[in-house]
């Protein structure tokens, strides 16, 4: 047991699979080499999977279910590794977000999870199911994460939350009119909190817009900075201050160019009333 590496199941779907595999192996009292012999793999292969460095293939997961007597649990969990519900890097970011003293976010196209109503979040998740991008269970996981992130904001002391939304976020119709009405109400309620600021970056910013992709910047309790940005399939968590500071500067510039909170609320109210 010397140098036994502690595993973080929230780091990624592959890490969660690795933790499950190690737990089952320990319950049987087998070493990695002994499990490897039973599965027809090398001990190095078992180690890589348990540590989340290598995703399980369908053959491996099915074989492990048979050897460990777990029905089809590992095979099903293996599918979530190959087709994760959450973008890689997001679970780790969420852990830091739940402890941050200040949260700054900018989003484009959809209302970000921290501000979504359950109904809005459900429509988005079910749409991904219809496209075949995720399973129904994975959709439930995404909706549950939205609720978990919002619950983490209700702590003492409360974090300061600064939000800039591209105008497309509030104009893009998601679900039924009732879903959108409730979502606009949620934005107004959020803006009225004593620890929040909500602004809209209007379309006519044009080339003055310093950011074009979603961005999150966290200020941790020790005042260290961290940023998080997503591509279509991956999330990148940046801890290097030299890299984060220019992003923070761009965010401050975006706040200066965006509508004030009062003007942003006026725009949302116009949408609620159906006026341009």
C-alpha cells in the first residue's frame, strides 16, 4: 500500500470509473496484478484505468463486470466515460466555484447555469438527449449540477457574483413562452440580490467587444485568480496569474462597455412585454 495515490472521483468521468474499479478490487482483496491476470490485461493497464489516465474500452468494462460480479454496472459507467454528461474540466471548476469569494462570468447564446431556472435547464438537457448527444441519465446529471451550483452560492459570506450576458442569451427562445417568462423573472430576481451585478452586452458593441467566447474568472479566498473557458468538448482551467490577468482586464473592459444594470433590466422588461 506504499505510495497509494489518492483519487478524486470528481475530476472526470474516467476518474470516477477508476475509483469504482479500485473499490471493487479492494473489496475482493486483489492486487492490481491479480485483477489484471483475471481480466487478461497487464497490471500497468489496470493502474492507468484506476488513476483515470486511460478510459475503459467496452471490452474491458464488460469483462470487468463478469470478473467482479457487477452485472452491467461497469459497462454502463464506461459509456459515461466515453460519452460524458459534463465537459471535461467542468467538475473540477465547479469545486473551486463553490469556494470562490468573487465569481465573474460572461456567456453567449444561452443563460449560464448559475442563473438558469430548473425548467430552462431541463429544456436544454432534453434537447441534447433528442440530438443523441447524451443519455437521459446524463441529462438528469446536468440538471442536478445546475441546482448544486446555485445552492453553493447560498453560503456565508456570500460570494460577489458579476455577470455579463451577450444580448443573444436573453433573446434566444428556449422552450415555451412560459419557460422564457420564468427565466426572465429569474434574471431580475438575481439582479436584485445585494451581492450581484447583472449586465447585458448589446449586439451593437460590435468590434468593441473584448471577449467573444464564454469565460469564467474566479477570485479565491486567498485572492488568487483562476479562469475557466470551454470549447465544444473540453474545458480549460487556468491557474497561472500571468495568463489570467489579461483575461480579467478584458472582463473589466467588457463591463465598462456593457449596459448598466438599470439599462439591462429595462431591456429584459421590454422583452417580457414583447416590445423590441
